[in-house]
């Protein structure tokens, strides 16, 4: 029996197999280099630049773009970040919104070698320099996080199926890394913001009186509790003379850091006017003009401002649209201090009024912000001025410090589990009995 004839391999088969192996080796090299490069950084911009450059080299394209998209239901195609790298002198191409919308719907690679003739994008205007487009999704757990798009095959007119497959692999390997870097940067930004807010809280805390003022014959206390870390309420005690003390309690519009900045501006303004020893009326008029000129039309502040004369036992005051303080007489029903005018920064010039009231032994003055009276319970019912007056009437013999604590506790108990919606600020002034 004759030996079987041994055939030599077909040269074309060997050539194709060698070509396939070379391509596989090139792909592995590209993916290995990409993995090493992007794992060495946590900067999303650097990572995206690396991915685009490796992609341009891998599929021989002129220009590449990574676009990260948002997850807002009202605008799911909003581009959050766009990074472009070009190996040519062409102007940067702009990602077509129709292309982005298509990718949101289909979430799969898109290959177009004649984009102007593609039926899927009929009527879309493409840049004259674009003759081929290859776009693949950046998916993380089936959610579209972005797009990797390359334009114009260098030296050829058409991207191939092999190019599409390789770019899809690059996108699949890169998507989670890009998302992790973006989330890391967001976390770092949040930490920086939290630290800035903490510092703002410490600064704002430093602006409030550190101790109750000592004025012969008077017992005075105050507190401010912000609804957020920082707030827009403030109170202040400003010595004018050995026997005179300026007292202010304000509430600026808004909450958080913007309100805190405006509050600091208001406090500085009031202190500057007080040092000029102006009357309450003049102090509010000048402060109003200064605030109107330095803030926008959406910002305003309410303010109670008074000067207590411990020798005459008299309070001269003016009220710029603030809650009317309660003045409880030792002998009867409370009075309301309602003389003044409109909120600050509403009109550039406004003629405020002022008034004076005597403070007799045992009289009690309670100045408060709307965070006290507008605190709500689970039924959305406000604590109200009646609730505040009831607490004060039952505590007329308490010290100012104890009354402040009792009012705050009553408001929090009334609100129960409801979140504090506004800053709570109180000042209590009692003329001691002889």
C-alpha cells in the first residue's frame, strides 16, 4: 500500500492566516497598551485623550471625539464633556445631535462610509470634510455614558467591519474606566465643596456675637440656628457707648452660601453705619441705598434695628419689613414694634420712620425671624405668632437665656420630624426689676 501523498499548505491560506495572526497581535498590543496607559491616571480628561489617540492609531482615522452624556430625563442627550483629538489640519467636527439621539435609541456601533447617503440620517447636514464616520457607545451596565466617534479613514475612503469591531472592543474596555474617573472627580469636587461650606460655617459663626453683652440693668441673649449648614439670618450687638447698645436682627432672601454672603455684607454695612452713630432711621436709609447699589434686583433683606439707651431706659428703633417684635409689659398685653418701612434693597431711596419706646422694670422684648413663626408641623400648620406669644406669656419670669432655649425647644417640638425649612433667630432683652 502506497504512502499517502503529503500536500503542501496552500500559500494563500498561509498568507491569510499570517495576516489574521498579525492583526490579532496588533489588536492585543493596542488593547494592552491602552489598558496600561489609562490605568495610570484618575484624570478623566487625560484618560479620554489617551483613548482617542489610541483609537485613531488603531483604525487609522483623522479625528476622534469622546462625548459624555447626562442622565437627566428631561434632556438625556445633553453633552456633559466633549474631548477631541485630531491628527489632521481639519477644524474640529461637531457631534451631530441626530447621531447622539440615534445612539441613545440603539446603543450599538454605527458605521457610515457615505453619511450623506445614509437613509437613517436623511435630511441631516454633515460637514463637507466628513466622508466616513464610525461611532461606538460607551456603555456601563447597559446605560449609555458616552460616545466614541472617529471620522475619516486616512488613506482610504471606508472604515471596515474590522475597524468597527476593534473600536467597539476599545469602547467596551474603556467605558468603566472613564466612568470611574468621572465619578472620582465628582467625589473630589463634592469634598472640596463640603470643606468650603464647613469653612463658611466657621466664618459665619465667627460673625455672630460670641457672648451676651453686659449692659447695666439688662439681661440680653440671642441665638441663630441655620436651616442649612450656613444661613441668611443674623443678629448682632454693637456697643455704641458705655450705656448704649445697637441691636440688629436680619433675614436675607434665599438660603445656603448665597444668602450667607449677602448676610455678611448686610452685617458689615449695618456695623459701618452704626459706628457713625446715626439714628436708626438714618442707618436703615443709608444701608438700604448701599445694598440696592451692590445687589441684584432679586436680592433683599428684612431688618429690625434699634439702639438701647440704658441710662434713659429707652429703645429707639426702625423696622425694615421685618417681623414685628413683641414687647411684653410687666403690667399688661404685648405691644408690637411696627414703625419703619419696606424691606432693604427694594428701592434705592426710601424714607424710613423711627420710634422710641420706654423699657420699664420687668419689660421683655422678643425679636425674632420668620423661621420661628413659620415652622410647620406634620399637618403643614404654622407655629405662628400665637404659639410664640403663648410661650413668652408662660415664661415672663425666666432669664433671657432660658427663654431663648425654651422658644427654640418649643418650635422644634412643634415641627416634630419635619425638616427645618428656615433659619431660626431670636434676641431677648429683659429690663431687670429694681
